[in-house]
C-alpha cells in the first residue's frame, strides 16, 4: 500500500482504478507479509551476479544516463503530456537536490512514485521495514560520503537524471489537483514501471537482466494508447514528423548505408558528407537525436521501413528489418538476442559466448572467421 495507509486496509486495482477495503488485522498482516516476501536463494544469487554488469551498463554509466533521459522524456511526453521545458527544469532541480534536497522530489519518493528497484518500495517503506525488524533506520539528505565514493555518486546522479521525467509528471499532476497517491502512480506509469510485475516475472528478472524492463516497456505504449486520447494525438503528430525526417534523409544517397539499427530503432538526421571510403563510396554522416527509441520504435520503425519500400529506397529485405527492429521492442531479446539462447545472469551469458565464440545478442561470431586463425598479436 501507500505510505500512511491505515492498518486494516488492503488496496488493489480494479479496472485500472485503485480501491481500498477495510479488512481484519490478521488478514492485513498476512497480505503485507506475502507482499514483502524476501528473495529466494536462487534470486539472491542471480541478483548478486548481475549487480556488477548492471552497474557497468546502466547504474553508473554516464553515457546511458543521456540516452535513457532522451527516450524516457519522449515516452513521458507521449504518455502524460509533459513538455520538454518542464522535464529540463526538473532535471536541474533533481541534480541540485544531491546537495540541498528538493521538496517535490522528496514528496514523490515518499509516496512511492519512483517505481525503482525489484520491490518498488519507497524510501519510507524501506525504513519502516527496517524498524519492524527491531533496527534503527537513519537517513541523511546531505550524506557527504556519497561525494567520496565515485560509484555511489554516479548512481545518485543517474537516479536524479532518470527521475526527471517522472518528477515532471508528478509535479504537473499535483498542480492539476491530483491526490498525492494518484500523482505518485501517474509518475510511475509515465515511463517504464520497474516494480509492475507478478511473482514469476520478478523471480525471472533476478536471473535475466532487464527482463521486466523489457516486458513493461513493450506493453507501455499499447496501454497508454488504450487509455489516453491525448497519447493517440501525440503519436499521430510524431509519426507525421517522422515523414518529414524520412523526406529529408532520402535526399542523401548514402542514407542506404546507414546501419539498420539507426534507421529503424533511432531518430536519425542525415548530414552533408564529403568523405569517401576506399571503394569510392560516400561515407554517411548523420546525427542521432534519440539513439534508441525503444517502445516508441514499435510504431516509428515499421513506418520508416514501409516508406523506404514504397519509395524503393530501402535495400534491406524484410528479414533484415525485422531482425534489427525487433531487438528494441521484444522483451525476450533482452537476454536471447537474435541467437535464441537464454542463459541466466550476465556472467553466464558472457561465459557461454566466450566458449562458443558467439555474440548471442547479434547472432554472429565474436571473432570473425577471417581473423580466427591469425596469431594473437595480430
């Protein structure tokens, strides 16, 4: 339930609406205990083995922060109608909150609006769980130790960046008179809600990195389109803009040589080029506005490919297009790639790939055949 929910009440969703029921104390205790069940031993092992890859890929990776902010902002504009200026303002305030705190951000986190982590519990709920175990929970907004630990500092920066679109939605919802609980829920559902999962998916997510993120991301645009007329208008406008992007890009002959993932899973703008390769072909120069359109790519990718086929400008066949496009929207591809070989934990995947000399995600050899027989020093 939400922070401050009275004892003897159970809340749940019925037809998309949150409702609460008064129940006997014993049922309340049993329900809360079941909801807060600890991870199994297998989950703990999987979670531990995936911690380092998670830090390297997303948690403490500044390059990922920028890419993720772009697509999360686009998704929040699509799902909740927040503007880029509000998101930019919240980004500045969230980063500043690392030193002095921010009331809007704290209010959202206390209400469970972050949707972060496997459990999705807010800081206040985590503190309550610690206290129930007979321990003392101590927290400081201005913990100076974070500045001395570069990994922790990067994680804090990444979290502040990631929460910018969410806090923008929360702020807009509160200004519109929405209750604290509904505003927090709107913030979580504006982008991928990582805590939205069942028991089985939560267990599988501990073994397969980002599985739940892929599942929720794939479902998000269709849920939003079902529930929001504004989102349908926004998507129509975005696809109309995509026609203009394609009309610009098709003027460049070298557009045909742009890698498929940048055509169908990104928003790419061609730039003039005077560079030629050894075969005399012009090398494409382009600017990637959104490097990975993720869930929005479910609509933009097929549209771009169809325009290219009708225009006789797409050299890729249907198989090559589907192979490139589906990786960004298919949740299973998060851990099977094109190779269709599911291996638990990122460490396990790396080991198997090394033994098989196969990049599972791209379904190709790590060391190309023409280089396999060469001496190591070459």
